[in-house]
């Protein structure tokens, strides 16, 4: 039996730029080696915070819905939208609640903190250990490949357009070397008062 | 007590002896618990240009989480005149199980030397590549546990590079990464050497954009890419680091360079 | 005596329990070494300016039993090469005999020519690789030390898989985890070897033997140490005792026996 993390396949990456962040994912949904959908986005938005989820597809859906509920409840109680840092802690504690029967997902959080104006990204393991990174976060079945491309292409203080090119090339070239990821991509470039979502056409094989 | 040591044929025991005859069949055969392979980590990388070929490898040797040595080369000169490899025109990198690597390197080196002694001319890279495949396949059922990359200059003086799996299937390529960090380096190479996923700006609208065509890169550029690839792999893979050794084949012969990598 | 040879001189099942007959097999696969039996632990070695220091303790363990306490695991080959053995002791003795016959043959065949440490290492690594390829390994990890063809200090290792590597400092077994990090403080790089004196190297190795005795449960405080230089040849001391041990810390730790509970 394959690992639950690699049954459906998928990849996600987030990067920090100059006063901006990027988060991108592929669109494949598979059952082992068979592709069943080429329109399965793995990034979900919660106000101005973005959550990428790779891993077992059923858990991706469940967890994304769970956080929609939790973030909505937060907004109603607090009468303000959630900051990326708070979101990170919410993800962490929620995953740890399931310490001994985890969701098989590797989440990535990206956003700009509207109080400080600073970009923020982080990643998690499936039981909520947070990885605060200053450069980039990768997750999914193409994570090895993404580490290679990101480490090779990323540089500090990229402007939004350059960050878009960097994150797109990093993702596209990584998923082309992973049989379980690919089939197009979604890329979000998040600036302080603007979010640009682009749909990339990748290799269809 | 003493009497019990002596078999009594008249006793009620249905067996004359203390053991049953079936004991002698020795049916439970014990299995080997010896595993003849290990992984010594590290990564290698080869890129060709118009009139040169570069083979590079890090110099770390590991077993598990331990570092055996910070300087254990895995790129070799093939067909040299003495043990220093002087006069070699082919280079070979072997990553995986280091003991098989050394054995295979010695074997191919001998073959290439014997070829020269017997035929009075240097073995071509193409012939050497085919011979290496044969050697690897000859151990199909007890393989050399290595990923090999062979490089040199072809009959037209252009960079030639062949990559292999452990049992000898091979192909000629422009570039190839092998070993522990191959999965990190290879997509970077696709992008920076073969320009994969890159398009010519303004060459068309949307899906009509023309892909950027790959062309051989100049040597300075290739050396820069190799260093970039290895510093990146060192950063993210624990089995890669310590030093970067490069063998560069040109018409003049084989040059060697060394560049320190992080040792953590 | 009876007509069943299998019964001759055989422990009785009704008294000694069922006898495992798998050792009696004559058919089936050949019996090869599956695991080490009597073993020696770490071997350490450091290069210095004009030679090498190598050390190993004098213990041969039988599992967790400290079985033989005067086993010399540093075997000099000639006055310019020495092998330090870790792993199975019987395989060590076999290899020692093999190396002796090699030395004898070499001296008969080509008098005047002596094998150096580098030659010896090449020979040993081929023996080890051949045996692993036959799926019949010699269960050892060895450090080969001495002088190479240019009379320069030589230090290299071989193990049961035929894996070889070289470094300014080396340690086999447990020493790879405990001693190697300490030894690397002396010389982390070949270029630093020229700054290491004989005294510093010997002191570092002795300190590491102490650390190993503290923390390696299969170690002993009596050890062998050898220094090999061009001038002095092999200077081997086989009955050294660890000095300056401090067990003061044990007083404060429960479980070392000073407290009742």
C-alpha cells in the first residue's frame, strides 16, 4: 500500500519577495498512476491568508473546509480577519489535536500581515510542527524537486513580477520531474492591496 | 540419575534412542543475513558543450548519518597512462555503492587501456560507452550498485555524455544528474540547460508562444551552473557537501578543478 | 556403541533438550559467516606531521561478555605498515595469517622490495571486496596505517563490504561516532596535518580511548597504541593502561551503585 501522502499526488510552493508573497500549486488529482482530474486546486483563500494543502485528497478537502469554518468563526467572534501568523498557529494546534490519527496533509500558509505589512510564509508537517522560513516553503510529492529548483532560482527581495516568474518556473520544472504532479498550475501573487491569480498551462503528460 | 543416562531397550519408550531419526534431515536451512550493498551517498552531474564535457561530483562519502571522508573522489579519468590518470581522454563518474564504483572504474580503465595496446589507437567514447553497458549488464543478477555517467568528446570533437542505470541501459544526453540529490538537481538542469518551460517573449500570443530552443552553453556558463546546482544540493541534502570536484574534457585533455562546499 | 553413527557421542535429548541439527547439515548451502561472534570494538588513528598514531583496546567481546582481555588488535605487517582490526576476531586471525604468508612470499619472491602501507591497503581491500562479492564476508573493519611509496604518512580504511576511504583522522565502529568528532578538532583537513605534532596526536588518541572507555560498553581500559614514522619505524606498545580517569561524576548519578536507591 502506498503512503497516504502519495496516493493522489500534488505539489505546492510558497515564496517571499519584496513586500509580496507567492503561493502556487499544481492541478493534478490522481489515483496512484491514473490521473482522474486536471482541475484540483490545492490552494484555498481565507480572507487575505492563503492555505496550500497537499497530501491525501479527501483530507485536503476536509481540512480546507474545516479551516473555512474555523476562520469564519474567528472572524465572527473577533470582528476582524485572521492574520497569517494567527492562521499558522490555528493550523498547528488543529493538526496536533489529531496527533495520533492525523490528517495526511502537508499544509503551507502564505499571506501579508496587514498590521505590520510584512510578508509571511510557513509550512507544517502533518501533525502541526511549524517551519517558519524566510525564503520558501515546499510540500507535496514533488518536494525534493521543488527544493532543488527553489534553492537554485530563488533570490531575496524579488519584485512581484519577478517573483511570479521565479515561483512559476520553480513549480513547473519541479512537477515535470514528478510523475504524480503537474497538469497545470495556479499561482497567486499577494501584495499588500492586490492579489493576482494566474492559471498556468503546464505539460499535459 | 546415572541409570537414566543409559538407554534401556526394554523400557516402555517406543523410541530406542533419545532423539527421533527425523532429526537428521536438517530441514531448517538458515538464511543469509548478510546484505552485500551499502549507500555511500553523494551526487554527480554531467553537462556537455560544443567542444567540451564537464563531469562533476561532490567529495563526501557517507554511511548512514556518519561522514566517512570529506575527500573521496567519485569522478575518474579513464584510459590514462598511469595511476594519476595522465593522458586520459574519457571521464567517468560513479555514485551509489563506492566499493562497486572503484571496482567498476578499475575494470573499465583496464579495458580502455587494453584496447589501446591491442589496436594501437584510442578507444572512442561511443565504443567505451557501449563497453560500459556490456560490463554493467554482465552483472545483471548481482549488479554493480552504481549510477554511472560517462563523458568525453565524440568523433567530431563535440561534447558527449552517456548516462546509465545500474544494469547497463544507457543513452546519450546533453546533461544528467545522478545520485542522492539527482531529484533536486535534475529539474534545475532541465530549466537552465535545456530551457524547459521557457518561451521566447513576444513570439506569439498565449498558447502560440514559441519555446526557447536549447543550444550548447559556453564553458564559463556551464561551470557556473554546476557550482549553483551543487551549492543548492548541499544546502538541502545531508549526503552532499564538503567539496566539488570537476573534470573538464576538452581537445587539450582533462582539466581538474576543486571548489570547497559547506561541510555541515 | 551401536549401529547408528548419529547417536555416537551425542547429547541426549531427554536430558539436554532437543539438539539443533541445523549445524550438522552437509547438503544445502555452504555455511558462511552470517554475523560476527567474538568481536573487537573501535580502532582510532590520526595522521601527524611525519607519521601516524593508531590505537585499539585489548578486549575481545563475546556478545556483551568481556571474554578475552589480552587480544592485540594492532598487527604490524613490517616496519612501515600496520593494520588495526575491528570486528570479528577469528576473521582477524585469518587475515593476519594471510598477511603473514603474503609477507613471506613477497620476501622470497622479490627480496629488497618491501610492500608499503598503500600496497597493503590495496591488497586488503581486494581481499575484502572479493569475499563480499562471494557473499562470504570477512566481518571486519580495518584501518591500514604506515608510510606510502613516497614515505609520506598513510591512513586508510577497509570494511567487510570492501568500502574504502581515507581521511586525516579515522575511527571504526563506535569510535566513528564518539572519537572522530574529537579527533577532527586536531586535523579536519589534509592541509592541517602539517601542524599536528606527534605529542599532540598521541595525547588526542589517548584522550579518545578514555572517552570510548567511558561510553562504549564493549571497551576496555587496557589498550595498544602504535606510532609509525619513517625514522622510528613501527613503535608498538601493547599493554598500555588508561590514565587520568575521572569517575567523580558518577557520585551524583543514580544507577552507578553509590546510592542504595
